[in-house]
């Protein structure tokens, strides 16, 4: 299960990502927003991130205009490692080395086709573990 969240600036791209997930038979839960009316991204970042942190959803994708604000907000939830990615290599490496459990996208930065490739890399890349697990553990310790 994938948690989705966006503000009004990310709404259109989120709808495109929903279609992409549907076409690949992937389950998701949309935590909003539900239209392009002006809204506050921390509300939706928090809802999606809490669902990932609780284990209700395995991973999450959050979207605003730049991806910056919504990633900062998601990372305030304990247990979340949300990475803002602008290309597929970043998405691959955030999974491989950082075990990122959430992806942030900027709808004003990446278009729909590139966003699909980023999402695919994020969802299909496994965490390498090893020395990277130690480093992720050190990050997790910082939350306490």
C-alpha cells in the first residue's frame, strides 16, 4: 500500500501518479488534497507520513510545487525518511543507500513522464543494507 498526499500545487501530478499506480495494479491510499483549491501542504504530508510510520502503508509519495515544503513536513514525523528526487537515479539511490520510505516530487520541477520514471525507480529499488544500515540506524537514533 502506497500513501499519497499533495497540496493544490501537486494535485495534478498526484492524479497522474494515481493513474500510473492504477495501470500497474498498485494499491494506494490518497490522503488529499482532493482538488486544486488552495490548502496547506503540512496537513497532507503529516497524514501520509503517519500512515507510513505506523505501517498502514509501506511507502509514501508526496507532491507540492517544488517538493521542498512537503518533504520537510513529512520528515518531521518520527520514522520517516522522505527524499526529494528530481531524477530516477536519485530515487534509486535514496532507496539503495538511505532506505527512504517516502518520495517527494515537485510538480513544477518534473513533468508527468519523468515523474513516472522516478516513481518506478523508487518503488522497485531495494535497500542494500550492510554499511548503509548502520548509517540509517544513526539517523534513526537522532530522532530520540
